[in-house]
């Protein structure tokens, strides 16, 4: 059965929780920065504007490793050439497109350390939540205290929905923003919180 999206009280004196304590998996996504990648250049076709799908317009050439991250994370900022400063976005339903911002599924810009995604059966669009407990990483180790403090200090809002069947029960995906001086995939913040605890915010 899907996880409950309405608050459930865990004990009369305990905090109000979403779902059960330690019952969540929280993953992260981000916007790639082209300048951090140096793979072989590959030509891309898609939509030259927002509100279009599966276009065939040439969108330029980009490092292959950058494109792989864009397809996994959903967006990347272009840092060179005539399209510098624009975003190369990607989704299963649209393909690649050029844009002036990152986007959630309703077309609104993503907000770092605020925007989140979930299955609609788990958390409704617009649901606000906080991470009360971080659980452990993919290797079973406790999340580093400074990393956990950052996740706990944020207040998230579900603005995106997974494609049906891709999110899974008790799964939320939180947006960390754009890469800065190094690849986020090498950062301790690019992690999975297994056994996390969520509460309404």
C-alpha cells in the first residue's frame, strides 16, 4: 500500500510524522555546470524553446559526460559558446530543450534546498516537509553530522512528481541547486538518506 501522506502521530508525546519513523528514502538531484566536464563533444537535438516536446532543432555540442548528468539530474547550465548562461534541460516526456531556467513539471524554476519530488501517492504536490532524521547512507554509515544538519535545516516543498512507477513508496527526491567549483557527485551532500524520518513543515 502507498505510504500515508497525511500526518500520523507517533506516540502521544512524540513529534508529528509523515509516514513512519525511519521509513523514508531521500535522494538528491542537482543542476550540472558544463565547465566541470571535459568529455568528447556530442551534438544534441531537441527544442529551442520551452513548451515544445521531442524537437529536432540542433542545440549545439556538449561534453558527453555533461549530457549524461543532464539526463540523470534533469538540467545543466551552459558555460561556453553562443548559448552561454542558458540551461539545457531534459525530461523523459520532452527530450532536450533550451531554457532560461531549471523547471519543475509545472514549468516553475527549481529552488535550491527547497524544491522536492515524490510519487503523488506518497506526498501530494504542494506538501511541505522537513527531514527530522537522516538515517544512513548507501553503505550503511550514519550521515555526517554537518551534512545531516543541512538537510534537517531545510524546509522542502513537493513541486515535482516522479513518472508513475519511478519514485516508489516512501521516496522523496530533494533539489540541491547548481554545481559550483567541483562536481556535486563527489560531494558528501550528493547522498541517499536511507531510513530517514520526515515530518510536516
